[in-house]
C-alpha cells in the first residue's frame, strides 16, 4: 500500500474493526463448514461461500483498489493527473503545429539561410 491508501483507509477502519471483521469471517466460515458436513449445504454452495469469504477478507478489501474505501481515490487521482498532462501536451503540440503551418515554407528556408550565414556556415561576397 502507499501513503494515500493508508491514510484514507485509516479514516474508515481501525485495528479493532478489522479484528471484529476477521472474527466474523471465521465464524461464518465455521458455520458454513458445519452446514456442509451435516449435508445441509451443497458442495457447490460451500465452494461459493468459501470463495466469497476469501474475496471479502479485510486484507483484500484494503489492498484492492476496486473495493477499498480509499483505493478508488488513488486511481482517480492518477487518472486525473494523466488527463491534465495529456491536455497540456495536446495544447503545446497544437500550438507548435499551428505555428509551423502558419509560416510559409520559403520564410522557414530564408530563416535557416540567415541563421547559417550568421553562424558562419555560408560565406557571401569576398
């Protein structure tokens, strides 16, 4: 985990609540196991209940960005920053492209020749 996930999750969950949740999950797993052994639960239902209990463990809930209280925040922040970067890059590229297209080719050629002359690459006259 990182700073943002730990901070956001710390607002919603503390160690006592996590311990209560883990104890409830263990009790639920024990009830399901007993019902399965007594024949009151089918193997398919038992397997499904075990899978669901594994998917909703407190450790997974805090680490999975899709179900964590603060996990979506971090993903949303990264997506927003990517959008801002993309917008800035798009504006800069569009501005440079418009400038390039706005100046005729012969002006660019003349400017390059002038720059080459000033730098000493082209010699005119004597």
